């Protein structure tokens, strides 16, 4: 009896410890993506989720809060030249209780269905440039490469993207190009036909990051939309804004021209998302709030 009392007392004195239950964090992302594509990634959890940041194919995926507590969305870009293979999206979630949670999703990159375009141009555009021109191209490439590597922390846009110009598409994204029979770089934007002087508008809110006269792309304008998203406007005849200036969606920023390597007047409209060459047409209508 003495032993029984001892056991009972021991049982009564043992404190009860309950595990803290936290709600699961879910990621909604396509399992298959295509070269040059842009995809919305949605993260949902409870109100303890404070922030999230992703990495895919060594590039950032920036998440922004939506109007729903614990919900975030971001844009995932797939480079035009990305190898068709399985890659992993890694998302790090920070919670208000100090806990950091890492989530992973496997995503298969598939090859894009791109056509071939054959162009006939002045031989200067098909042959290797002279030494002075090569040095110019190298300088210009360095400036643009540094720009694309710069990611403004804050998203600068909120409304859906719009086309900068209404016109026929004369050069689709991803075209395998041959100039005078010689292979050239794949087409990393879309070409929109228009006569010289036609107004070009900003595809969305942002900041003018660079205005530069370049060998291949002619008079060029780059807009920073924040968080590694840039749009580009090439072969212009005139630019109506200056570096560092804030621009609004639909604001006139330039005029169509035929500068640089062209067969005629048109606008080359391009986009980069966290350094990835992506199809700007896929930005149209996308919202992440």
C-alpha cells in the first residue's frame, strides 16, 4: 500500500506538456514550366507567416503579401536558354514566433516551341565587327549585365501590365534567327511593327533605369519595375524621359524608330525577370495581389 501511494503521488506531480501545433504552409506552383515563361507562385499559411523568399535555378523569386492574412504571391521566371530538366524551387518562410520553415517543390523545365526566322540585312550586321566596335559592344554588355543584376527591393507596380504599342507582331519571342544565312542569338523579345515616330508607352509603373545608344539595339530605354523585373524598349528614334525618372503605366516614354540592327522601323519589346530572359507577352494581364 505504501508503494501504491508513492506511485500515485508521482503520477499526480508529473506536469502535462502539449506540443504547439502550427498550421501548414502551402505552395501552389506549376509542376511543369517552359523556357521563357513567367509563372505566378502562391504561398498560403496562417497569420504567423511574416515573409517568404524563393530561389529557383539560382535566381530569386520575390514574394509580396496579398490582402489575405498569411498569403503571398510572387513571379517565377524561366530563362529562354534554361536547360530542359528538373529543378527545385526552395522557399524560405519566416514566422512571427521566430521559426523559419523551408519548403521545396520539384519543377520540370520543358523546351519551348520556337520557330525559325531568316533575315537579309547589310553584311555589317552578319559579319564579325571590327576591334573598336567589339570593345564598344563589350562596354555596353557590361553596363546592361550590371543593371539586370540589380534588384530594387520594393515592387514598384500594382496594376496589370499593358502592351507598350498596338501593332502587328513581326518577330515572336524565342525565334531561332539566321542573318544572311548565319546563325544569330535567339530573339529575346517581341517585335511590334509601327512607323517611325509612333508613341511608345510604359508597360507599367517603374523607374527609368537606363537610356543608352547601343550598337545592336540602337537607342534603348530600360525601365525598372522593382524586385528584378525590367522591361526594355529598343530601336527608338526618340526618348521622352530621363534616367531616374518615375514613370506611370500608359505614360508616353519614347517614339518608334529604326536605330541599331534593324530591317525597318519597329519596337523591340523585351523583359528580364531576376536576370532571366522571359517573354514580355506573358506579363500581360498578370496580377500578384
